[in-house]
C-alpha cells in the first residue's frame, strides 16, 4: 500500500474559516485513502502564509523526521513561503506542492523549483506558473476540484434571491457588488453573503457602513460561514450566485452552484471562466463582467432581474452544465497519478 505524508495548515478544520482550499485538501486526503493510499496528515500550526519562527521550526521538524524517499504532498499555503525549509530536504524527499493560489514571488519560485512535481487546481493556474517561473511543463499538473451531485434548486419566478459564497475580504469584491446593487435598488432583490467574517475585520466593518449608507440593511445579510447542510440550504434557496472577485484561481463555489442548476454572475478573472465552462451546446451558464466595474455588474444584474427570457436561458444552460461536471474521485485519481510518478 503506497504511503503519502500530507502537510496542511493547522487550521484546516476550523469551522469559523472555511475555504475552498481547505475543502479541496480534505476531499483529496479522503479520496486518496479510499483509493488505497495510506495518508498520514501533518497539520502545521502557524499564521500561514505569514509563519513565525516556531511555525517554520515545526515544519522543519516534520520533514526531518521522514525517511529518505518519502512522498510528501504539501499545501502551497505552507510550502510557498518557506523555500529554505523545503530546500534542506528536496534532495532526499519526494516533494509535491499543491498550489491553490499562486503568490508569484521569489519565495514561491524557489519552493517550486525544488519540488519533484507541482499540482494546480486549474489550467489557468498552471499556465500562470509556467509563465512566471522556469518550471518544466511536464512537472506541472492540473487536478481541478470535483463537485458533489445535488438536487436542482427550484428557483423563483423573479430571480430575486441572490447568493454570494465567499470569505468577506477585499479580493472577493463585496464592496463592488454593493455598489452595483445600489444602482439596481429600484428592482426587487435580496442578497445573502455566506462566508467568514473574521479574515479582514476592517474590510467587514467598512462593508457594514457601506450597507447602512446605501440604505440596504434590510436587503443585504452577512450570514457568516456556512458548511454542510446549512450551505446546501443556502444554495437551494438561491436564484443566482454572484461573485465579484478581483482575483480567482478557479472558484469552487461556481461549480457547486452549477451542480444545483443555479446560474452564475461572476467576473472574468483567472480561472473563474474555466469553472463556469459551457453547456454541451456551447451556451454559458451565466454572465461574466470585468472586475472592479460596478457599472458593468449592475448592468448584468438589471438584465437578470428584468429579462425573464434571459433567466430561463441561463437556467437551462446551468442545468445542462450539471452533466459536464466531474466528481472528486476524478480529482483524486489525477493526484494519485502524480504521486505515483514521483515515487522512487
């Protein structure tokens, strides 16, 4: 039975800070175990990706204790900021770095240079890494997130139930979304924001002030983090997923919405268009607008809320796209293939 040691951020299971990257890591660990791998996890405490000395020392101790030839899968949140720790063991361990969000700096470049292989979660991220660092293309692989099948959301006739699933931080663009919603305040809608409120307290405080100034307190609800059945219920009640991200390497919430036949209004950044994809007939199951453009976002919202024919078309495309989505076993099979390829 093959063995892989997986190095993860210490807070991966903190219910107050759920993230796509944490859920990806959890599903991969479970999927590798189901596929016959012995998975040994090492949660490394620390404020990743800003580790202090004790956090670096802890990681160094974990790696030093592993025998030569061990296959190690490291979350990029940890690996990409400690190249000196990885370099001390790159010659004797088979290091594989899983990059969720590229940092595009010298530390990450040095860390990836010493890895036996790199796994990215989107084709966009792979291309970005190859353009940024002198990596051999055959060493950089793509394992897109899987998605669980779900019952289609019923949807409402007016499409007024808007949902944003994202940690409330600047790069997710909630401030842009609120400006856009203020421009369509004459139309009926509500917005539920589901996501951690603790990652950027100053931004959250400013967002609450923005809501109050715009007179939208009765229509915009910051729900905080949701997981499991509570998150499922949020998707089931939604008409449209709205994601105003300034940057996005993939966007697992996009495919989670599509798995329920919920269309998506998002920004055309990074890997988000890749996640949105197309239905078998080529139709997009949603709308894309430029980032940091509240006027364009407001225009798309006005179209969604005011054009029943558009809503019907996007809902059909979203339901057709459901059949194109792949599950987590496919993701785990790809990663297992990469791990097998670096074993000595």
